[in-house]
């Protein structure tokens, strides 16, 4: 599925519901410090805006985002302490996922954290168009592999509600 089709799908068919997630929903607000600069990648309708100080939301499909742009196009002279990737780095091949994580990591400070919600390849949205989406099959093993590869430690990894993977990565300091 091309990016334009994904944007159309998520802006018109998909509905955000942070209430359904125990770890990767509203509870993330409590993990952010007042002085943290936060990047919400694929923020959708930007639900954390106004609830987290110093938050920037990017999303190529939603007008409510601070920047209606993809991660690949996002350029800013600022580094972030925290990133939310709540179902956003989740589409395409392993090479594409690695490339997107690399772009994200370049936007982060040396002592940064990433909070994840990942779809393990399930086409379980409540509409027929979902079957055409190329969900990346995230797993616990891939979180461990990728976090290590990018110089992070995966300090929390568990199943969240709705059969999604919750992970927390913390950057290792050398």
C-alpha cells in the first residue's frame, strides 16, 4: 500500500482510542517529565497535545498534527528527550522499519527514551480495507534486536491490550 493510501485509510477509516491501552495509552503522560521535549511520531489527531508540555506531533494524514508530514520529511533543529511511536513505525519491510528507526534516533538526545505500541502483523482493524495494509510483524525478539542495534536497552516489553506490543527503550550511554 502506498503512503497516500495509508494516509487516506488512517485519516478516514481508523479511529484513535487511547482508552483501550493499559500501557501505551494515557498512562504515558505520567512517564514524561515536565522539561522533556517529546516527539509524537504518527500522532493521529494529536490527543496528547495540551496534556504534555513541549510536545510536537507529526503525522502525514491528520490536520490536527503540529506538522502534517512524514518522518522521512521531518527536519527540525531540535533534539527530543522522548519519542512516542504508537503504531506509527509499523508498515512495510524490515529495511523500511530500520530506516525509519534510524531517522527517529537522529532526532533524539543521547539520554532519550522511546515508547512503542506495535502491531505484530495483525490485520484486525474493524474494516475490510485493513487487509491491504502491509503491517510489519513486530515481535519481542525484534524489539530486543533493534533496540540493541540502535544503542538502546529495551527495559520494558509486554503485551498491551488489543494484542499489541508495548515496549520502552532507553538509550545506553557510552
